[in-house]
């Protein structure tokens, strides 16, 4: 399944949809929340197959729709820092011996094609294309060998960062959690859709210029290890999002005096194999 969240233009509420080869199928009549789909995955897949075979079901083009964040209200957004070897090298940071964990909050969530505001008095806005893990089952102290049983699927994400705030102290939170600084989408691909998550090409474009071009196999800590490790410290819940880190090519890693920070009017696209393209536009506050 490829699940997405659609904004109802009449009510402003979110509705669940499934992206198919024929268009977007509305499944909100059967499932109110993503967590309900997670708990009833087999039923959801059977219903989708039934609906697609029925001629009376209306399908819409994804281009006709306004999308919401793929998980509108996760309990937790957990981020992993310095998790690509070549990114650590470009930043002249030692490869970590255990995952570097920090957080974002729900105020940062936004969707594909949304506009993100660059806050006043900031100029070091950076992009970080990332593979996001979407948790599908509750778990604590999850053994590494069982970790993938707790993963529902994956999505594109952009860990937008304001570097002067981020590095003003040893704690990164301030630079990471401005409003809209965590676009996720356009959809969640379940494990059956994505295949091996650590053999995916990941690219980030700014105004069409390729800035990041790597592969998820460069991760230091991969999905099994991250899910198991994080679950030692907190109970993971269905819908939790784990941002798995960014590859080399971020603006702050450029070896030039003038770094290519995101500016007013820029468009940033994160593209990952099998996960489509997540695009956002930036305007100055």
C-alpha cells in the first residue's frame, strides 16, 4: 500500500487515501485514522482490492488533491544525527559509536507541496533529505532480530534546520523545531512496496540543482538497529516517525565561504527510490 493523507477542502479535516496506479482511492469511510489501518492491515488490503475492482468507485488524480503530513499527529518524531558515513566526513565529525538522538515536535509537520516559512532574522536554513521510518506496532525493548515486525513503512522527509540556532548550544533542538521544519510525504510505502530499505538512492534538489546524491546503504545505523536502540529508552507507538539521518551534500558541508543556504523563493525536493518526490517551497517571514 501507498497511504496518504488528503485535506478535505470542505471541512478542512484529514481523510485517508491510497495511491494506486489508477489514482487515489478514498478509504476514510472504512478507516478514520492511519493507526486503524496499521491495526487491520490485512482487512485494509482486501478492501482496497475490492474497491479497485468495483467500477463505481471514484478515483482522483493526486495532482487534484491537497495533501497533509502522512502521519498527521504522531506521538513522537525521533531524529537521528550524523548517520551517514560520508556526511560525517564532510562535516569533519567522528562517526558515532551509538545513534545520536534528538527530537522534533508536531508543530514542525507539514506536507508535500506546502510552503515553509523562513523565520525572521535567520539566514542559515539548510536542507536534509532523509528516509523516514513509520512505526506500526507498539513496542519496548524490541530485539534487533524482531525490529522490522514493528515497522509499518517508509516515507520521504526533510529535516529542515536553522544552523545558527542549532549550533548555538550543545543541544540541537532550537534549530530543528521551527514551525513547518519537518515535511513528510507524499505517501507512506509499506514494506511490501519498498523492498530492501537500505539499497535506495536518495537525492535532494534545490531549484532543480542536485545537492545530495547518495544511497541509504551508507547509513551507519540501519532500521533494525535504530528501532531496537530507540525502544530501549521509550515505548514506540503506531504512527511514530523516525528520521534516519541525512547523506552528504548539505549546505553547511560546502567548502565555500558563501554556502548555498535555502533562500526566499527556493523550492526543495527530496527524492527516494520507490517513495516518490517530496517538494516544498520556502518564503521569508
